[in-house]
C-alpha cells in the first residue's frame, strides 16, 4: 500500500492519507511525544492508509486523537479509529457529542453538496462513535503531551462554527485544519476554502487575527502539509478572501454552477499572470469544489 510520511523536527509526522486515492490532498499529523496524539483522521476510505503508515512507524496503538472540525473529510474515519484502538478517545468541539454517535445528519448535509453516490465511493461510509469515546474541548484547553509540552486547543470559527485549531508552543506549530484555506503541493500560495453554511468573513478574520498573535514558526494544514512563513500566509489568505468576495458579489445573475465556472476560469487566468506553472494550477483547480465556494460566499453575502 502506498505511503508518504514526512518527519519534521520535534517528532511531528505528516502522514498523507491519500484522500480520494490521490496524493497531497489530506494530511493527518502524529506528535510522537511522551504522551502522543493523532491530529485528524481523514475520511473512512483513507483509514487503511493511515493505519499502514502508523504501523510502519512502529505505532500499533493510538490512545487519543484531536479533530479540528466536524467536516467528513476530517472526521469520516473516527468510528473506525475508536473501533480499532481499545479505549481510544477523540477531542472535538462540543457539537461532536451530538453528531458523532448519530452521524446521519452530517452525512445528509454533505450528500446535499456532493451526492450520496459520490460520497460512498470517494470518502466512504461512516460509522457511529460512542459517546464514551468523545471528549469535548473548551477554548484554550491544554492537552498534555508529556515532559511539559502541551497542545492548546484554540476555538477558531469562520470556516465552520465547530472549528478548533491546535497550537504546539514547543515547536511553534499551529495545526490549522481548514482555517487558513488550501495550499496544494507544490504551490506556496493560499486558496480560500469558504463553505456554507458557516463561512463568515468577519468571524474568520477575527480568528485569523487572534491566531496571528501566537508565536508561530509553522502552519500545519489539513489540505496540505506543513509550511513556514506563517504570518505571510495568513495575510495572503485574507487578501485572497477579500478579492474572492468582491469578485462573487460583482457577478451578474448566474446559477451557482455557472458562477463556479466563471470563478475557476478567472482564477486560472490570475494564476497564469502570477507565473504559476500549469501543473500547480491544475492541482489547485481540479482539487477544489468551486460550486461549494460560490454557495458559501453567496450565503455569507445574504446574511
Ligand atoms: Zn477539509
């Protein structure tokens, strides 16, 4: 089975879980400290990749994990995780208590965007997580990693109202989930990720400003990988979000699908002007769901 694991300093592992069977789409992280923790699990279909990678590192039991938010590309495999590892528990926003034991509502919400057939085939069906395996998070809660190292949960809505980021002060790494947006290999710029129903510019910017006050060396994104120049990337993200909102609000009356096509064509031409190579452009464009972006921005504009 294919594997791509990168070891960073301070015992942080980045594990590609080959979402939709493609490289560079979804990274999970494992901090191999005295009291280790997994960050994100990925969708159900990615679970075998995650387990194979962990086992290749000699990790045969994982006691706990932390999930950034309740979107299925991040938590789809949670039910598998608690089934595989005895006594495993998951740190997550308090809405997790409501939805993880009865994931039908999460499934339905995502099906309405991606269709059920697509979901089953590409992300895989989800299993319920028992309440006893769920630990809800509080803002600024410190999760001990042993030897005085902590992972601090920081509430960060904007992309989703149930979003936490996780800050490892020891290494200066902030595990961002989807708060920043997307950076696909091998690009070095942020593309916004603004889904309905929760995206709000004001809320997201407040979160990003709060996170900018931390002492940061690296941002670890779910989509995808660990990046330096954290403050520059945060500014980069804010600028792009402003420009996207302006572009979408100036569009004539178009259906969401038509607007998505116009948005993606406009982006391709912008990226070309910036001198970005065709491979990278295709990677960003083909791995984005622009209709969902249109829905998220239009929903925000009518709030
Ligand atoms: Zn995501």
